[in-house]
């Protein structure tokens, strides 16, 4: 029954731009092995880019903005359009640091456009705007009341994800 409930939520979620994966039941292996009763936890993991976001945040910044190329990824187009409409540059002024192109690109963007512009572009272009943010927040709150815990999984940079969600 639980799996079918989440399948229904997943199907409903896909029409709103987010995807719900399978729920894993977790218990410490020593308790499972010993056969003792444990409280089961439900954990829902989200891929960040193109699941919680509607566009690929990492590729738009680390590829498109860092290279100054709208053609670096198909999701750069809307990001560049947003920047041009507000008079913001769409390429880095400084060379990216060797360690992390995403953090370098975000730092450069915020230095050029400001923290408020970053917050706005993140909400409007990458999270899909206020209506979608509210929809996802209500959905997550409902799941949390049902005892589901959440985790964000990314192959990108966790500090960039945290900066966007701050």
C-alpha cells in the first residue's frame, strides 16, 4: 500500500515538475540481524538538478556561465535570457579556480550581479517560481508530517546547493 501511495504521488509530482523516487526503509543492520523490533524510518532522496530544480543549476553555472556560452547546455538559454533582460553579464570576469568551477561561477555571478540577483534567478529560473516553490513546499511538509525524512543527492557541489536553498 505504501509503495502504491508513493507511486501515485510520483505520478502526480511528475506533472508538476518534480519526481518522487522509491522510499527506502532503514534500520540499523545489527537490529535487523538480531531480529529485534526497530522503528522503521522512511527516507526519500532527491537528485537536486532537474528534480527539485526545473533546470540544471550546475550545468547552467559551471558550464554555461563559466564559459560564457549559451550553447554549453540547453538549460543555459533561459538563464541567459533572464540575465540579459536585467542587464547582467553572462560570463565570468575572473578565471575559475582550479578546484570547483561551480563555486567559482557562483562567486563571480554574485560579485557582478549581487546576492539579491542570485536569490531571484535561483527562485525564478531554477526552482520554477513562487507557485512551484509553494507547491513543492506543501508536498514536502505533508510527507514530513507522515514521518518521511529527506536527503538531497547531487553529483554537483553541496555548497552551491546549500547557497541556493539558503
